[in-house]
C-alpha cells in the first residue's frame, strides 16, 4: 500500500513538472534596468516618514553600539563591537538583492542625500541607516546567544522570533508608506510584506555572526 502511494505521488510529480515546464508568461523588461520595471515616480518618497524612521533606527543603532562596546570589554574580544559597526555594510548586499528581487527604495533626488548608485538605481543615506540598525540588533542578539552556549532548539526558536520581528517591523514601515515597497509578483504575502524575505534576512546574519565568533575563538 505504501509503495503504491509513493508511486502515485512520484507519478503525479512527473505529470505536474511536465505541465509546468511548458507554462510561460509574457514579461516586459525595463529598458534602463533590464529588470521588471520598478515603480519609480509612481511611488514617491514621503520625506517626513523617511525622517521619522531614520531618527528612530539611527538611535537604536547607536544604542547597540554602546551595548556591544560593553560586551567587548566583558568578553575581552573586539568581535561584538566589530559586528555591530560592520553591520552598516549590510546595505551593499541588500542593494543587490533589492535590484534582483524587486524591492524599490524611494529617492529624494537630492544629491546631498545620495549614498551611492548601483546599476542605475539611487540609494539615499536613509537606506543605509535602516539596514545598519537591522544588522546591529540582529548580530548583537545572535552573538549574545551563541556566547552563552544556548541549546540548539533555543537558537532555532530565537531565529524564528527574529523572523517574526522582521515581519512586524517591515509591515509597520510598509503600511507607514513613502519609504520602500515590494513590487511585481512576490510570494507569501502576509498583509503587505512578502514573508519569504524575513528568513532571507535573518539567516545570513546567523552565518556571519557564527563565522566571526568562530574566527575570534581561533585567534
């Protein structure tokens, strides 16, 4: 009976794959970016919202820099402080991810607020502030957990909790509006946030933090 069921499932999988490989949809690429057309002017920036979010998250970043400095003294290691300060580089990787996976960050079109341009897209300074705060909090929490030798199950629970917090944070910012948006076909949308992004954001932080911790121990 079990064998028959397994063969049925396997056969159904083959039929589904055969049908799927013949499916297609017409896609028009943006002539400038060679990707799905971003919203650009259809999703303008709200300067007030950007300012409010930047101030709050910048304060959080500096708070965690202070916490990590204290942790560095406690553990006799520069890794905690380096992780928190180095989290500012998150924005470089995320800029590429956003370009490839259809995330649009609004721009002020003010050269004084421009941080960098990647593949034709402008990223203002506030984008770096947002990702620095995210990386600082996440790396701080993961490092603290790993240093205390928590159980594997507890670590998984914390990662799940971090993913939940990411969903809540992004839902708030997306509904606040005028900062950034996800466009085109995004899977697993909870309300306005595509939830698959949550664990894409969390898992690299765990890998990077664990690698730094292991390297620090080896040194």
